C-alpha cells in the first residue's frame, strides 16, 4: 500500500507514535516511538534504543500496528504492516549515526516496516 500525502502529514504530526506488537502467544505490548519516520511511500522505520520487548515480539511475530494521533486537531492514522529487525545494513548505519548525533543514544536494531494497510481518522 502506498502512503498518501495526507497520511504522511498525519504521521509527521502524530508523534510519538504508539506501536503495538504481540509475541507468538498473542501477549500484546504497546510502546511509544519518537523516532518513527517515513522512508518512502510504502516503508516506515524506527530505531530500537530501549525497546527490548517490542524487538523480541517482532522477532517472534513480525506483524505490527501503529497509531499516530495529534491531540491538537484530534486527527491521526492507523498503520498495519510487517516488520523486519535489522542489526546491520546501510539503513542501520544511517539511523545509528543520526540517533547518536541527535540524542547521544545507541541504536541496538532498526525496525523497518512494510505498510500493508493505512487509514486516516
């Protein structure tokens, strides 16, 4: 699925994103992600700085749901997709470098998300 200009705007305005994952038994986890960003029309990513349960869940079950919400205008969007945990790649190197420069934080993994469905509200 392609992200429209409207969805990209809602994503940019709805930070931090709330990311929902589940382990292989279905036990859910929800975690805020301030580093989530659009990579292209079909892909998002975020750096795993302090996300051990999110990352463990995605290794067991790559399905992910993300909620972006701007309380000022009560608009947002939901994204559903499949995630891939990257511990080395050019994208990992880029996100690691940028996160160190901005936050002085070490990225353990980069989570790349292929968008399968998205809806605005």
